[in-house]
C-alpha cells in the first residue's frame, strides 16, 4: 500500500514539474512604431540684428539758410514729403528772370519763323533764333531746379529721427540734417555655419522674437545669401525681410531667429525611443519572431519630441517607443500600437497570441 502511495506522489510531482516548465512569464507589452520617411524641416536657432532696409542721413545739395523745419522728431513721413525749406527768395527771383528771358526768345523765334514763311527772313536767322530759344529754355530749367533744391524732401517713406538743425541755421552743402529710416519692412541680418549652406534657400521662411515683446513672433523670408564665406568665422551672411506694419520693431534690435533652412524626407523617431549607455545611443528594434534587437543609431537634427535618424535604421523597421526598460536583447516582446494624443492603444482581438502567432 505504501509503495502505491509513493508511486502516485512521484507521478504527480513529475506532472507539476512539466506543467511549470511549459508556462513562463509572458513577453512584456511594448509600444512599437513602424518607421516611414516623413517631411522634416531643417531648423536653426540663431541670433540676428534688425536693420532698416533703407537708411540715410538727409543732407542739403546746396548751401543756404534753413527757413523752416516741416516735421516733428520721430514722425512718419511719406516719399517726397518736404522736410526742410531753405530761404528761396533769391532763387525764385532768378527763376522769374529766366522765365521772362525764355518768353522773350520764344516770341522772337515765332516772329522769325513767320517772316521766313513769307521769304522775309533767311534760314540762318531762323536757326539762330531757334538756338537762342533752346538756351533760354535750358537756363529756365536750371533756375527751376535750383529753386526746387530749396525744398529738401524725403527720398523714401519711413520715420525721421531727431533734427540736427533749427530754423535760421546756416548750412553748407552736405551738412547732415536728419536721419531717415525705412520701417516697413525691416531687414534681418544673421549668419549661418558654412556646413548648412546647401540648405539655405532664397525665399525660405523664418520667424523671430525680440526681448522687448516676449511671446510675440514675426514671420520673415530670406532674400539674400552672401556669395562668400567669412574667412575668420567660417560663417555666411544672410539677410531676410520682416514685415513691420505696426512699426513696433526698431532698427538695431537684437532678435532670436528660428530659420527654416530646408525641407527633406527623413526617418524620425520619438525621443522616448532613444536609450543611452556607455557605448552610445541605440534603440530597440523588433525583429523576426518579435524578438528585440539592439541597434546603434546616428542622430541628426532634433525637434521638439522627435529626433532624426541618419544611420542605423531603415524605412519599415519596427522600433520600441515606450516600455524600453522592459526589453532585453534577444527576448521576445508583445508589440502594441503606439499611443497617439494620450489615448490608450487599441486592445488586441480576442484569441490573438502574443507576437501575432497562432
């Protein structure tokens, strides 16, 4: 009887042992992303300076005495607007004299022409009268230009600074009178490293912000790329155009620039997929039979939440993006769809085996 009991106990122990060997811990569930190339904008964070696209120190072409200043300091002015009047009585008198001389020579030319039509004047007399008329016309035009120079006008629309002279001041030709800056649009000047020159394109977009207006950004486009590299800094000068319709941006302000240097299709992985150890940065790739493979990658440009992969992975590879701490090299995993927008992944269908096997 005791022998039967012992044999039964041994048999039960063997059965339990075999049952325990067949059931191990299930593969860990991890979120897996299948890689595909996506549009990626090459961004660069840089420092730049705002400048007026046109800036000039207004000067007089002729010496004279300032009769009036026709603007307020800091005022916005239009192209052609009169900024200064110089004393012009003498110039106006010279123009009247020249106009009278022109009228006289015109009458003389008309009389001579009429006489020639009746064969009462020689052709040489007509030619001389015509030449005299043209010289009188030229002298009148010259006096008119001299009078116009007594009015100093804005060469383009913009904003004037503080005037440098007052009414009654005697000025010489080329004396500075006031600075005028074009305010809309403004130019943005910055530099980029020569290694990213192939990505810089005329018409590429950028945005900027300034310390004076935190939280606000202005758009712009690249309009100029220097044809040479600075030999000292190994950088290339870039100029952009920034709309400034409300005039809050000022020439001379420093700006933080985020420039789009180009766009290309590339492989991107979430930052959460990256694992770092003393040997470098790697990701877990899900290979055949859903087994994890350690793959060292070369990282390119970063953007918020995503990293460019330049080498190590290919389109169509499956990468673990969540649950990397549960993965071991060569061990199987249970792939799950990645969470999108914070939503939980879809549950696998009933009866589906881990890894998709039957």
